[in-house]
C-alpha cells in the first residue's frame, strides 16, 4: 500500500569527460564541470542519460537538446545577445564545451541578495528592464528559450553593470509564432514569481520594456494573456 | 482531545464515494464508478444521474462498514470543487441535507487538497514534492518559502484526459477505467512510436500529442506499422517521461528529497516505476498509494476535512456552494481578501482559512 521503495543511494559517480575537469554542479539533467579547454577557462555540460526514459526516447532527446543548445547559443551571439562561446560539441557523449563566465552571479542569487540586504531596490527595476530588452531581441530573432528562469541568466562581474548572459538553451527552438513566444514569457513569469515572492511590479517592468523593445510584442502579449487563462484557470474536472 | 470522526462525500467526476475517517484512521471508503460505453466520455448530466442513483447506497455502506451511527459523526465534509458542475451539485445537496438532518457542521473541501492530504496520511511523507495527475489535473506542487506552490502544470489538457481521449480513439473499454486498460495493453507493447515530446520549462503540454496520435493512429494500424499495444506503450512512455522530467526539475529547484504521486493516473505502475528510478538516481524517496486512495474517494475528502475541522473551520449553509474552477484553494474569495489585508500589513505573516494554515502556512496559487 504505502509504496516507498526508492533506495536512498548517491548518484553514480562517473569520470569527467576530459582529464582535469572538476565537477561543480549536478543539475536535474546535466552535470557541470569546470576546467581548461585548450588553455581557456571552460565549463563542460554533460547531459547524462536518464534510466527512467525508454532508451530510444532518451537518445533522441539528448541528441536533440545538445544540438539545439549549441545552435541557439550561436544564434544568440550572431544577434549580439550575450551568451557563452561554444568551444566544442561532442555528440557521442552529449557534451558541450562552453566559455566559463568567470565570477558570474545568477540573476536569481542577485535578486535574492538585494532583497535580503534591504538596500535600494531600484537597481532591480533596471535589471528587470534589461531582461525585458534582451528577451525582446531574442524573440525578434525567432529564438524561443524554452526554460526561462532567473537561474538561467547570469550577470558578469561587476554585477552593478547588469551585463546579462543567457544560458541553458537545451529546451530552445526556433519559431516565429506569437504562441511560442507567449508561452516562453509565461514560463518565465511563473518561475520568476514563484522564486521571488512579492516581485509583481518587477515583472511588470520587465514586460513593459519587452513590449517597448520588440517589434512584434503586441501579438505576443495578447497570447501571453490567453495562455494565462489556460491550465489551472480553466474549469477542471477530476 | 476526544476522537473526531468526519464523513467525506466526493463526486466531482465519474466516481461517487463516501468515506469515514477518525483521527487518521480510515474506517470505511466505498465508492461507485460511472462507466460510459467504449468510445465515449462521461457527460455531466449522465454522471450526475448515476451519482443521484447510488449516493445514498454508498453512504449507507460507509456507515455500516464502519459500524457507526449518524450520531457518531462530528462533521460532514463534501467536495466543493474543482470538478464538473452537475455531479458536484448532486453530492453537495446530499451533504447539506445530512448536515441539517443530523445537525452537524458542514465543511466544503478542495478536491486537490484532499488528494495531497490523503497521500500524506497513507504514506507518511513529510515534505514531498507532489505530482498530482488525474483526469482533470496535472500539477507539480512543492513546498517552498513557507507555502505550497504550483511549480509545474499542464498548459492545456490533463494527462488523464489525454489518455482517456486516446482510449476513445481506439475504442478501448472504460471498464474499470480507460487508463487501467491502456496500462495493461502497454505491457504488451514492443515498438516505441515517435510522438511529440513537449516540455516547456517546468510545464508540459499534451494537446499536441493527442492531436498527433489521433491523426496517425488509424493509418498506422491499418498499414500494420504498429499494433494498438505499441501505441499504448509509446503514449505512456512519452507522457510519463515528461511528467517525471518536470517533477525532477521541481525537486532540484527546491532541493526536495521526497516525491509523492497522487491522483487517478498516480496508480499507474509504470509511472510509479519511472518515478522510483528517478528518485533513486537522485538519492530521494518515492511515496505512492494504490487505487483505493489514488483514485477519487470519500476518505480523502474526510481527511482534508478532518484537518480543517480540527482548526475550527466550518462552512456556513449559505457558503456551501460548489465551483468548477481550480483557482479556489479552500478559502472563500470574500473572506480570503478580508483576511489577507491585515496579513500583508503584518509584514508577510500568513493568515488564511486554508487547510494548511495550522501546519505550514497557506497553499497558495502562485499568480493573481
């Protein structure tokens, strides 16, 4: 009846993809290593396989996400949107070798630290506007991030300059549809407001700047309003 | 403190149930299911008619099995929503009548909260990330920053709805449930048919998968490219992988070491197996229940009602409405607002009538 069968065991430790790399983080779907690649400070993102998925599905997803991540990072950089340089992609082990944004802070940590310090939060509004502007430019390139959260945005040091770098493009894809852009913003809105309580005005500032920057924002914002009304807001049964 | 016995009445979808719970012990929990013909779903009117026909028999059975008289019951809890209007009304009318007839307090319970409370009671999970999957709901709920929050959810149809509607395409029997029959057929599936895989951050989308499989199913079956069993297998593998993926994201996000799966789809053994593998890989523990408590039942409403009743909450007769909407989480809107204003003034202290209040603050709907 009460089926609590999962053994508490540590994750299997596997050797790094390249000698000398240090494991820095184990995320939900990738391990991050830090080290040197041809003399440059590099981060290596290794997508490890998930045993719960059917092997064929796993293979398909890992390959697609690795490829898409590399493609989207390049597309960002071509459009002048700050994102890590791609040094090398290994399709056999599903590894991406990326520029290490040294000493960077995630936007998530930055917002939390400013909120906790009780300091002037006006800088956060500038940050929200910066995010809105960068996302508008990204969407105008028909690039959909797919997993926008404040953890997937970095700030280069010094943080006060608000030099924003987008990362984690594993769920990204190319689309010109307002629907896809609207959902992208919806995902961010939910992640933003659940991670940072009482930031409704910040997010409004973000959307306002997005609307002002993007050429096609009116259709996207209309879709965003539509998407908000789906899911939980609609009448449900069961 | 004397023992508190709560009667729970559930009828938000095609199941009608009555359960008696006394201080964490389930005394009885009978239920009946409305089973439509293959190829059909359950319509509100027909379902309500079914519930009207058997709700009193189920109630009598619950009392007899528990060996209780109406005088032994301290409170009558019923599902206030979310769910289908007509079936909800049917059960609410019974609950109101009983409360007046027996002169007992009445308590309206949120269906989703019932599922989670029941799961916690049965499994003993302390602070789990909850995957709530049923015919009408698909949500990943986790506890963070002193509140339960919905981290991920479907942006269109529920996973159970996707499975049920696929069953209609193949005319799979609805007895005992389409999901159960798909699960049995999937065990014989061999070939993984490629289907869309739609994860958007911590959200999922199922409508595109359903449209796709509706379109290709008959063609593929006619050409002998795959069997109905292969389709069931492929659909389950794809849908469940998406669910496990977003659950894992939420767990990583919150640093959670426990997962609890509740709701009708939650008793699917393949889903439980995949969740268990995911949990083991990250050193976490999975909690799950079987069909008696996963599928809609009266005891879960009684259990959530018991938690609320213990903190002194009751629902006045004039407030005993029902709602189809899922944005309602156990606090009547007018009172919720009235209470939130001073709470905000008191700088973030939580005050609400939500059933979570006494334990860990309010279950909040994250947005607007």
